[in-house]
C-alpha cells in the first residue's frame, strides 16, 4: 500500500483544516488507518484511527471532540477533519495503514510522507 497525505497548511488558531490520505491498491478496505503527528522536537504521537470497516474510531484525548477521522473505501481515502485548531496542534501529520495495528505507531507497516500543519496564535 502506498499512501499520499495532503491538505496541510498554515492556519490561525480556531480555524479548521481537512487532511486527506489517498491509498493505492485494491485492498484499502482491509486496512486499519491511523493518523499520527510529530510536533517540532517531539516524538511521533497517535492522533486518530479508524478500523477497516469504518465502524470503530479512536482518538487521543488531546483531539477528542475537535478532530474527526473518516474513510471512504470507494475512494481509497481516509480523512482527518480538524476543527478548533490550537497552536499545540502544529506538527507534521502522517497517515498510516496496517491490518492489525490501531494506536501504536510501531505496529503500522505503511506510512505516508507527512503533511505539515502550522497553527498560529
């Protein structure tokens, strides 16, 4: 699976942004999809994940209620809708795919290249 993340940019605090991650291959619907982020100078951290069917979603406490993950298996794409953005959301955001892993970055086999989100105060 090859993943291409897009949609990052520079926004102001309180704004919204939607990230997309397009996947190649015909088995996209078999993969759990996750979003992770790496703030400047920090470790990569879990943001959100959705299982292969789209039926169950997971969020980190820091984004719960503000971010929404969704997937469109017909379009081989997973989205991350980010609302009420804060300066601490500034990071490079990565999408990832795996048939087993959900919240643990080390468990994901396939990664996109990352897209930078910068939130100014």
